[in-house]
């Protein structure tokens, strides 16, 4: 899959996490799996947190934290939003998210940590047998159950990232996805493969002088622009391979853009300064 996203990422944006990072969302052919490629991969250093908004409604669904100043060592932690939980177990009063492999099921039959409770991914290294995210983990999958905080529906998703707690003490977030159909499961890694993405080969975008510029190898069909309240503020039919959207009438801030080419949809975020 071609990654077409911002190559610059500031520590300030890291605090906003996926609410602000320029990330490329892909909908699969069935219109169910919404995939977001975090590009470049985000490194969470000690003392930093990365916020994840699966459905791009400007409301956090969960976050990954690499806290500083803990007595006894370092820890990789995950925090769900209200109604959220992780595939895993509860043991001894602690919540231990499972380390999933690609293809593992994430659905209502999966065991979960306590709703709304912090998940200890790798608490003080390998000191506890229930910490499946022990030692160095590359391309581990975290299974997530979360509630859409706008309409209350339940969804299942995954986040792929690395941990090396008590090694480099860094976490690296790579991508995430969720099933947009309420109560339907997802497989770890589903959405990254088998998506017909050829329509967006050569696609690019940038904002300059209050204008959003769009280009592709084939004709673009339409573009929609949303504010962070989820309100549609632009819906524009397109017909050429190079198109523009005038942003002059809008205030500064972050906006969500959806572009359609040959029946395929990609969404991304832009910042108007």
C-alpha cells in the first residue's frame, strides 16, 4: 500500500495523537474495515502519550502511554475510553492485554480486561507472568473493544505497535483499524491486505494559500470536508485528475477530508493555519 502522509511530526502533535496526525484511512471493498496508516510511525518516548481516535470523530477511544517517574521501573500502558476494554485477562486486580498475532479474532467471544480499566502491557518488564508484552515486541497487535462516544454503538478494532520497555523504553505505533459495522468482529491485521488501492496510486494533497490541492493519476470523483464536530462543510463533485478546494472562508484548525476515486474512499486530516 502506498503511504501518502505527512513526513513531519512534532512533539506538540504527538500530544493530540491520531486526532491531528496526517493519517491515511482506507475503507475495504465491503465498506466495513476502516484502516489508518500512521505515517511516519510514531515513537512514544518516556513521558509521552499517543491518543487514538478510531472513527475520526475527534473523541479519543483509547491511548497508549509510556509514563515517566514510576517507582521500580518503566511500563507500557493502555487506557480505554468510557466503555472500552482490551482483549486480555484480569489477574490479581490488574488488567493484562493479550499480545495478539496477525489473524487472531477480536470479537464478542474474546476475553476482555475490565471495562474502562487501565491495561498493563508490560509492567516493569517480565516481573509478572501475565504480562504477555514482555521483553521486546515487534509488530504486536492489541485487540480493542470500544464504544462510539457519539451514538453508543460497540465496535472492535486493533492497534499494531512495538514495545521495548526496560530496553530502549520506546513504543512505536504503526497503524490501526476497526470494523465500522457495530458488534461485528475483526481479525488482527485485517484491513491492511486485500484492499483495492490501485485507484489511489499517485494520489497526493497539500494545503497552500488557503487552498487544498488534490492530484491523482486518474480522475477524482468527489471530495467532502468535515470539521472536528463531524459536520460536513464541503461536498464537491470532481472530474479531473487535478482539483482544488477553497478553504478561505474557514477558520484555522484541523479538518477531515474524504476523497473518492473509482468507488474507493480515503480520508485524511489537514491543518489550516
